[in-house]
């Protein structure tokens, strides 16, 4: 199982409405469970990132 540390976004997460919070939490839990195997539509590659193979989490 993967461990995902979301302490840095806790304040942002708390500022979201309840539905958005639930979507973000569900996406993070999927990422925690599947790790780098998680793919689209929940995770996708960031185009033109200066960091090789940068990914973004797409809740909702």
C-alpha cells in the first residue's frame, strides 16, 4: 500500500465545499491504493513540465 502525505494541502482542502472535498479525498485514496499504476482519468501527465514524467491528480 502507498502512503500519501497531504499535510501541505490540508488548509486548501478545508476551504473547499463538502462535495469537492469528497472528490479530492476519493482521488487521493485511489492514488494511495494503486500508486503509480493509477491512470486516466484520475491521473494524467502534465504537458510541458520541466520535470520529467510529472503527473497531476484530477479529482471529480
